[in-house]
């Protein structure tokens, strides 16, 4: 599946989830892995009206790895 097709499919996805750490706040991101090989990211505040960022699972994994070795690692 190419990026254009993945973006279209992710825009229609229903399995969005947000971090449990966000509590009742509505200022975070939601993600979905509903489309095989792709991760969708959108703004929680806008919900279904939000533009969707589509990244491959490889790109998502690389971004998380970088976040874990930098100051973005909240567990450290």
C-alpha cells in the first residue's frame, strides 16, 4: 500500500486511542495501527475532523527509539 492509499484508509479508521497519561485533558495525540504497515496520528482536540499524519511502522519505530534515548524519555 502506498502512502496516499494508507492516508485515505487511516482517515476512515475508527480504532483511535490516546495515552492513558493524558487523563481528562484533551490536548494530546491519538494513534491508530488499524491499517497494516502504517500508523496514523491525529490531534485529539479535533477528533475525526483532524488532519491525519500517516507514517510507516518502520518510521514510527525509529521515532520512538530516538525519543527513548533523548530527553523525551519520561521514564528516565
